[in-house]
C-alpha cells in the first residue's frame, strides 16, 4: 500500500484555518486547497479557481474550475467558498486581521463565480498573494457553522481522527490528483520521551519524518551513511528567542538587546550542523533582509538579567544538545536558566498564557509573500513580535497602504530591522526544513520551493 506513516505533534481538533505550528500548516496543505497557489517557480497559478480577473477597480472575480468537486464528488459552489471565508473571518478575527482589513464584501454572481470587493484598488493590493496562504484553504462548512473535514477540497480528507492518531485518505477529486499520491497518511502523536529527530533509527513503524537541519553532527552522519532518503530545503526557518508576555516591557527589550550584543553564538552552536548564524530575522536572498542592518553597539546593548530566566521550549524544536548549549552560553553571561519543557502543542498553549521569560524555538520565514509572513509575525492572538514602543502593527498597516510595491516591501523591511534592534525578538540561527524517509519513499517530485514536505508530492519506489 502507498502509505505514509509519521509522528507529528498536531493540534486536535484539526482546523486548517488555524495555523500555529508547522504541523498545522502541513495538515492545512493536505486537507484544503486555496483558490490561487504558488507554482514550483513561485509564480501565481491556478488552484480551485481556473481564472481570475480585476472585474472592477476594487474587485477580483474568480471563476472555478469546471470540474471543481469536493472529495465526496459533489460540485464546489461559490456560495460554499463564501461560507468558508466568512466562517474563518468570524472565528479567528485576530489571525485573519490582514484579510479583514483588505476585504469589503464577498458576492456570488452565480454558482461558479465569486467576487471579492476590496477597500483599495485591486491592482495595487496584495490580495492574490494573500489567498495562497494555507489558512485560506476552502473548507466544508455545515449549517451549524462547524467544519466537516471528512469532505475536503485538498489532496486528502480526514477518514478518522482522535487526540492520538489521524488517518487521512487520498481525495480522487482533488484538482491535482495523480495515481502517485499516497493512498493513506497515518499520523501519530509522539510520546513525551521520543527523540523526534532520531526516531527513524529507533522505531520501525514510521517511514517518514519532517525535522530541521539543526542536527547533531553524529546524527546527521548516521542518516547520510545509512541510505535514508533526504529532502532538504534552502534556508527557510529561524531559531530565535521570543519574549513571554510578562517580559514584553522595557526590562525584556533590554535583555534581548544585551543578548544580541554579547551572547556567544559559537558556544550556542557547538557540535551542531545544518545552520548559519543569524543576526537578522530573514537571511540573504529574502525580500525582508536588510542590506544596511547594523548590530547594536555596546552603548545600545541594554542590560543583563539578574534572576533566573524561565525558558519555555519543546524537545521537538530544541533537542538535548542545543538545550545544553543554551544553558552554557547563558552561564557565560552570568544568567541561570530554568527550562520549561513541554510537547510542542502544549508549549504553544503556554505561549498564549505568557507566564515565562523567553520562548526558544523555530519559525518559518516563507517567501515570496512578505506581507503574509509579516502578518504571521506581527499580528494574531499571540504575535511572535510584540508591538512595543514603536507600535509595529500600526507601522505595518501604514506599509500596507503604500501603492508602490517596492516602497511597501522597503517599509516592512525597516519594521523588521527595528524590531530586532529594539529587542522585541532575537534571531540566533537560520536553518532548513528536512524530510527523511526510508528507502521506499521518493522525494524527487517535492520542489525545493515547498515550505515543508507536502505529503501529496511524496512518491513511492
């Protein structure tokens, strides 16, 4: 059987419109298709919509594919798409803030056409790019307002689900369907003691894992020398320190400025592979990378922290070797660390509470849509980068109103640079997404432009 078996710390119940951690994004890509997609060359291309056009100065109209169907074979209608958007906007107003600020209303002239009226000229907006984001995938909304994931627009539908295991089956009516798509994806929740990076070496059940390139040198060598299939993206993640809610004040900003200037990054990365040291949130080659960025000088570096730091983390993102390095690097600065180690989904629930000093973990830095990633970092229920004294969200809203795309990106770049310099967030390393599979899997159809190893593109030997 063409079956993918993996461990994933997923949130349950599953909701493709709510993306907090990378497993949420993987499930969104699997269970819901967007109207517009990115091609492997990162050009806008057709998703559920066959075509689109600017139908009025402030409006985009989309025509659905002639054969657009749900996984149960019923036709997808424009009214159902409208219901999907309206449900997401109502349920997650903070996470959908950037779309809500852009959108005036949605109309359905007929069953195969949907028109979005914007609060700005359509040609000068980033609306098409916004629609490619996985949380805008089209979902089946029932009369009571709840979603039904057993009926899907994505490559798979949810056959069965519980807190411990999800079973996805392929959707033969998916618009990109081919017989090479996995017949089934089985996802199990990892145990608290599981080393998620080395699990393929110790457990015969899974045939695939997705992890980061931040591996110990010994583990990296074990996979490379044992014949495993490896897919490695170019740099697409940042490992960082983020302030907890109780530290989002002048004391916290001063601490991150101090660490930015004085933390010994060579100690932090001792014995690791698959990284580049980071001083900016985005690396070279990304639109939000600032060629003119200057590190804070000693006089601007803030102050150290005298009491023990509570550092929230998940072993899924901070393996033991890295945790040890963080502890040693902080000790060199006279800072003691108390680690609060939780499963990934529980760590993000604790993030929302905010009763810790620093969160240590990884986030994606997706391109080519800078507005979308700015929305993820600066907005939402619990933004990665708080507004602080420079009010990042207000500056971001001003940047969005710029009609010149070059000026718009330059303004966003300045916001990111100032947020780092002012100590709102501290990038430490850039790394990559890595997929590792047993010999029967084939990653040759998974483009290096994908944000993660899209399950629908894994093939079988």
